[in-house]
C-alpha cells in the first residue's frame, strides 16, 4: 500500500493525470509484490534478532518453529515440482 501511495504522489507531483497515476502505481505494486516476497519473508524472520527488536517488542521465534516452517516449505517445493513434472508429461503425450 505504501508503494502505491508513494508512486501515485510522485506521478501527481509530476503533473500526470490522477487516475492514470493511481492505476499505474497499483499495477506496478501488484507486479513487484511477488518479486519482493522472499525479501519480505527474510526481513520478517530476521527482525526479531536485531537490536531493534526490544524497542519494537519483538521476540525471536523458537528454533522448532523455524524447522517446521523449513520442512513445510521444502515439502511444498517438492510437491509443486512433482505435480509440474506429471502435468507436463501428460500434456506432451
């Protein structure tokens, strides 16, 4: 949401039409979000381990949670790759 507002304000400041500026900023933010997800996830996991954590009231996640999370992500990647492989085998035949 912040990205949409910043881009829209910058475009309006440059005297571009408001509706076009809003639609452009919304499309750009929607396109960038999937690309930024790994960075967002990494910052979210690392922020509680920084010196800023006590100020914000964050506590590090237990190692068990991180291990379960890694296992779930690994299972998801393994499953997705197998489903893609099976799908493309059926499509090619």
